[in-house]
C-alpha cells in the first residue's frame, strides 16, 4: 500500500511537472544574436537552418523531459536511498543527460556552420551559438539539477 501511494504521488508530481515544462521552450541565448538578414542567407540555407533548429529544440525538449523525470525519481527517494547506490545512479544518469544535451548543442552548431559559406562565417562573432544552446543547463559549474533541494549536495561557491 505504501508503494502504491508513493507511486501515485510520484505520477501526480510528474504530471504537474511536465505540464507547461514538458513542451518545447526557448531559452535565452548565451552569446550575441545574429540575424539571418545580417548573413544574407539564401532561401535554401534559411530553410536548412530552420530545420536544424527545429530538430535541435525537439531533441532538447526530450532530454529536458528525461532529466525532469530522473530528478523527480531522485526526490522520491528517502535519505538513505539518496546516499546509497540508487541515488548515486540517478545522479550519474542526470549528469549523462546533461552531457548529451551539451554534445547535441555542439553537433547542431557545427552542422549550422557547415551550411554557411566562408564569407558568412566571417560575419559571425566567435561567441555566437547560432541558437543552439543548452539554455543555462550548466550553471553553477555544470551542476544544474543537482543543487540543494534536489537530492544532491549543495553547490559550492
């Protein structure tokens, strides 16, 4: 009976949590924005970049959902389970998902650069992410989702 109530509460929290955040959200860019007009994109380039951006944001939303589920699972553990292998495994899975999000960001950024001509690339500042960013997932030294209140150790400053 206790497990049934625990699972029911877990599903309720998960449902509430995935409500508005389960859908694709646009995060604030880390670098200066570059507009398509500034680069003088051809229609084919603009369409390719738009398609890449849509694919990237779909993948990021899926990864974000998986992270949220793992964080909810971590929060359902009691203090002993958090310190045990089960808690550590969930923390490792969250870190792996964060790394996957970062890798996909870099992959799509590279794909976008390949669409551009050398002249167009020269117009882009080095710190521009072309819209392919993780949205602050790596705050606090890469510990997003692992700070106090989420079952992990508090972030050090």
